[in-house]
C-alpha cells in the first residue's frame, strides 16, 4: 500500500518526523518496504519572485530578470519565458540543478 506521510499524520497524534514514523511502524510489526522522500529530491528548487524584467539588449525573445531567491542579493537571470514579468513568483533552479524525474 502506498500513502503519503501527510495523510498518515492526519491519523496520528503528535508531529513525529519521517524517521520516527517509519521506525515506529516497523516496531509495531508493519513492514515499511520503501520510502520516497520527494522533498529531498526537490530541495534544490526554490520559489523566487521577479523584482524586475527587461528586454535582453541582444536578443528578441529573451529577458534579463532580477530575481529574489532568498539570498542577500537578487540574482540576474536571463529568461526565455514570454510571461516573465515583475512580481511573478517562479520556480528557480540554480545552474547544475537536475530535474529528478527526467534527468
């Protein structure tokens, strides 16, 4: 049977973490065959907010954006998304980040 930790926590008292829950299930005789930690796989991705978006000076279909990703200084990102605009919240992945499902 597959179910999410959040679903299981709806039926449990307390706020135990994943390790404590799996150890307790095993201790009471329920086999935990496999655990997928999707949050761990997606850790490199953060929510950012576009502070400014301007046309790229040397390309028609690109924009230069200043993006707040929670670091002390905003990042400059060249973006090809036609809907990128000031105030938009976006998923940000730093260079070298790999999408887990597609590699």
